């Protein structure tokens, strides 16, 4: 209720554009915020990373191009406001089964490997997020290898 009141006042002030499709407790925003975070660990969101992000989100959540752009904007804002990964991962733990959480880790690897390599910061983030999502080190590494092999073969997910 407080969120609805805040959104109403924000809209009346003409302040930040409130999303009518994605709120802060939407698991799609949580997943996208993690993807945005890993995509920007090496700096700004590159064109290649943005394209990969768009394709992953459109495919995973069956979104239109317009809704995908709206989700990315919501994710960028959520990532800027976040102090850690816990808010995102706890929401994903509540909303997704193990297969869903494995898919999130796979998507994160796809973002981390978009430039063909994984930095130590990306690797550390992957370890922490996988741990928070109750994904074993074995599964995390297997997903990394699967994504890397797919990229080496020139295949898309």
C-alpha cells in the first residue's frame, strides 16, 4: 500500500516515470538487475552487452521490445539503489524453483562471457549469487562450461 501511495505521488509530481508493468518485487526485475550488474562490472553497459541483455530478457520472459526496454530501465534503477544482492536473490529464492534458479545462473554466465572472458570481479559475483540462490559450486561451474562451450561453437541459447 505504501508503495502505491509513493508511486501516485511520484506520478503527480511528474518525477521518475513509474513503471506500470514492473514493480520492485517483480522477480523479472530482480533477475534483470543481477544481469545488469554483471554486465556493468567492467564499466559501462556496452552495446554488445545491452544487445545480449535484451535478447536474454525477451526470450526468458516472452516480452515485447518495448516491455524489454522498460524492464532494463527498471533493472538499472534497482541495481543503482541496491546495496547488495540479497534483496534480489531472496526474491528469486521465493519465486523460482531450482530449475528457474539454474536458468538465472546460466543467464548470468551468458552476460559475464559476452566479451569472451570472465574477470575476477564477475567470477566473484557469480560465486556469491550462486551461493545465495542455493546453486552448488559443481552446478555453477558446469553452467559456466556449458555456456562457454556454446559460445565457442557459435551457438545461442
